[in-house]
C-alpha cells in the first residue's frame, strides 16, 4: 500500500485527466477527487494500529482474554458514476489490508478509472486474484449479491438500488453496507456572513455540476436574509462559465454524465413551475459554448417542503430555496425529508450552531462549511434513506466491516516442569 500510494501520487495528473475524460467534471474538481482518494490509501497504510485487538489480563485468576480481528473472506464493492476514482478507494484498500480479497464492480458509465486503479495496484506488487474487477450492470450486481462465496458487500449509489442491495445481500447471509442518495439542506441564518454563505452554497450546489451525494440541494434562508441570499445565488450562478472540460478547459462547471440524466435534471424546472415555485435562474437559458450534456446552474425560489423538488434527489445543478421563519421552522423542513446524508448551517451564533448540530436529522453536519464530507479517517455516516446497514463506509467502521472478531480466553497454570530444576524456567526467574 505504501508503494501504491507513491505510484498514485506520481501518476496524479494522468489520473486526474482520466477522471475528467470519463466523468466530465473540471480538472480542478478531478484533482481534488484524486487527492481525497490518495488519502484513503494513506489511511489503509496505518492498518497495523487500526486492526489491533484488545486484551484484558487476569479477568479471573490466571485467565487472560483477548480479541483479534480477522478477514471475512471475499468482499465485493459496487460503485456509482459520480466519483469514479475516489469511491472505489473508500473500499478496496481497507478491505485488502484487512486481509480480504475484493471484487470491484465499477459504474458502467465510468469504467476507466477503476481499471487504471487496478493496473497500478498490480504494478505495485499485489498478488494475482486479490483485487478483481468485473464490469456490468444489474445482472452482474445481482450475481454478486447472491454468490455463495461473497461474504460482504459495500454499495454506493441511489437509494432504491441501495435498498435492493441491502435486502438481497442480507437475505443471502452477507453483511452489507449500502450508502444511498441524498437531499442536503443548507440553512442560512439572518446573522450569517452573506458573502461567505452565498459562495459556500454556490460551490456546494453547483460544484461537480451538482452530481455529489453531499451537494447542497435545498437552501433554507431564515427570516430577513432570504431576499439577499436568493439575489446573491442568482448572481453567483449566472456568472459561472459552463462548458466542455476536455483538455483541462478553464470552465467552472462541466457537463452532466449523460444526455438522459441532463434531460431528467432539466425537467425538474418544469415540475417546479407547475407546482407553483418560482424559477429565479433557469439553467436551460445559460449561455454555453461548446457541445456536451451541458446545463447551467438553476435557482428555484419559494419551493414548499411538499413539492417534488424539495423531496426528490435531482443530482444536478438545480438548487431549491425553501424559506423559513426561524431555526425551529428550518429544522422542521429538514425533518420532513426522507434522506439524511449531510446538512450545514451558516451562522455566527454558537447557540444556533449547537441546536442545529444536535437536532438536525442527518449524519454529516457542517457549521459554516458547504460540503461537510468526512475525510478518510472518519466514516461516511449517512442516516435514514441515505444509508442501509449498520457499519458505515471508510474510517474506523470500515475496518470493523471488513473484519470479524475472535475472542480468546487463556488459562495459565504452573506445570510440573515450571520447577526450579528446569533450565528455561531457572533462566527466566533468574532474569526477573
Ligand atoms: P445507481 O444507483 O444508478 O448505480 C450505482 C451502481 O449500482 C452502479 O454500479 C450500477 O451499475 C448499479 N446498478 C444500477 N441499477 C441497478 C439495479 N437495478 N440493480 C443492481 N445494480 C444496479 O447510482 P449512480 O447514478 O451511478 O450514482 C448516483 C447516486 O449515487 C446518487 O443517488 C448519489 O446520491 C449516490 N451516491 C451516494 C453516496 C453516499 O455516500 N451516500 C456517494 C456517491 C453517490
């Protein structure tokens, strides 16, 4: 893994360009993804201390107890299209350093980064058969979910598929961790720094063209700040340069992953209008140069929590604005959502931040941070329909997921040979 880490670092630009080529995100976003991915390999390099067991001496007279962690066997990972480099690295470096073999099933939309990750790991010296990559879609996933040799399944993707993976995998006796979709709320309190908040919300909602499970997709301005927030977001969104990202082109936002996905995302603007919301910025009208599945940033104001735009995951650059009267109202809006991945608050008030941290029903919380995605050594702790399972992906729970524990009790007693005449015993005693 140390060697692998060095190789990934030395291929940094090549790998970033590959992510941009197959996914379409900007080269800056791709570099950030590759950096996060390398940190996951660094985390796995710390496995000797992470995998340690526990010991308690003399739990009864001359009896010691200890636990040790052991591999579970063949593990499988099924990953989405939006982070083709990073999400596979949430899984196989930890699984392999815990002593397992791994079968990776990349997204059929972005297979290239996974292939390159595998090639480099083999070049770094991984024995044949430890990491296996199979390409395909539903039939391939279903075979893994039911295969008798597969002991553990890690999944990241949309909630419907996550639920299917969890139910099918566990019904076949496997441990499953399945991370699903999201609808992340960003609350802007009246005392927040307006410029900082608008910039953070803009980056959260429109970064990676909104194709992030931690993207802010519902802004919740509280009280008097709402008009300024909407005005600021419309201005910020309109100034973004949208275009193809080939050859590291200098744009702020690239294309969506497919024509079908782009059209689905854009169709939410008509849905919003028909439900009575106000489209303050329409990404379909953005000035875009070049070809591709491109769509400009959209801001939809006066969305009600009951509307489809507030409830469904759009997974594109469409930001809803649900206005709230006060913090309690904002918390209620968050609670009406069935997902529970991330949420952030922007405020100068410690009390408001604490109330939010304690009472918002999401697993990853940001305070004056637009994308509170945990780094490698923390787990990715989604709640509600954003996660199916018990032990989350990456971090310490990742180690627990890819290992099973053994508890051993040992009774020690003096044998007849532990006598003064035994030469070894004599030496030990003498030494002591
Ligand atoms: P997806 O659910 O369509 O696909 C994910 C994986 O499942 C792919 O490998 C795909 O081949 C496979 N798959 C698709 N349909 C299947 C089916 N019916 N049966 C079995 N397997 C199937 O997701 P996507 O469009 O690739 O990725 C976007 C989704 O992933 C979004 O919902 C996003 O929020 C989510 N996501 C979540 C996290 C998280 O940590 N919670 C992280 C990244 C992405």
